[in-house]
C-alpha cells in the first residue's frame, strides 16, 4: 500500500483497486481510520481527536489531489506524493 504523505507521525495511504466510496487510510500509532475523500468523514476506525483534526485539515487542502490519486489507484497505478501539512 503506497504512502502518499507523512506529517506529525501520521501516515496517509491508499490501496490499489480499493472499494468505493473514494477514501484514504490514515495511521497514527495504533490507530487507523478510513476517511471519505468527498465528505472528509470517518468511514471506519478510531483516531485521537487532535490527530483527526490534523488529518481533516490536510485533506481539505488536498482534496483534488486525493481524488486524482484515488483514480490512479483504481487503475492499479502508483499514486502521486502529496505535500505534508505545514
């Protein structure tokens, strides 16, 4: 599973040929969440509140890039790296 961004100890990843809806995985310590790219809502999992706020802030800034990466992954192509949160 490709890692597309890393910031503050948070890894953002996407799987190839994933199921709908478009989403990404965020991992932090022992926590993992699946976040909808379109709504930025948690689809599955748990995350500490502060880490989740950072993830959503990052995703808001990069929503179009996340959708591009989603489309690449569904075609079994490697996604592009996305800038980390400043």
